[in-house]
C-alpha cells in the first residue's frame, strides 16, 4: 500500500463528454478522503462560465484591478483570480491548492500531467489521448484499447485510488 504523497500531485482524468469522468472523480474523492488525504479538484470548462456575479463586492474588486478576490462565508470560500499565464493543472495546483495532498483535474487533455482516461464502449468513440500524451491507465470496459496500459473497471475505485497513490512521489 502506497503512502500518502508528501507534495501535491496532479492526476488528470480525461475522456469524451458523457464517458463518466465526473462520476469517477466523485467516487475517487470519497475513496481517497476516507484514507485521510486532502484532495482538491480542478475542472476545465470549454464554455464560458460566470464565476462572479456582476455588481457584488468581489466582482467590483476584480473590476477595480484586484489580481484575486476571495469571498469568505462561515463554511466556504470562493476565489476568483486571473489565470491568463498559469492555466495548466500543475501550475494551478501549485498556485492555489498547496494544502492538498492530491489534485484530480478533469479535462485538460492537452496538459503534461499523468492522465487516466475513461473510455466506455457505449460512447462509441476512440480514446482522446495516447501514451505519448501522458496516458498512464484506462478506466474502461474495452480490453482491446491500449492493452499495454493498466486497465481498471468502471467500478474498481479502490484499485484506481491505490494505483494513483503508488505513482505519487513519497
């Protein structure tokens, strides 16, 4: 059994829309946090998302020139920051998620991070990534895809989590 990583490690979960990336990450979060790890997530959206509400204080601060604006409530906080120059998962994790032991990024298929692809036969699409892209494992019901890589079943959450922990630096 691997030890919890001593520095923030990023794994990227990739796959086509509807393949089950978010569901896999939700299950991995439960498994990894049950082991005592502090796990953060980063999601890449291909469409425009409004992160702050126009007219609210944090929005006004950003419009006035703040490089970051944080809203803190009793139980949560929200950070809005410019990400023009540092947009890769490892850069974002280093900049904002230093308290995390492990970061699970969703999307970011072009990043240089180690990737685990979710690929289901019912989606009827080829893999998004190759081994050269940093693909290290497949979560799939298709044994014939990249047979040289470790394969995990869609519900084999404990084994996927252990695989990630074994690959994380000590």
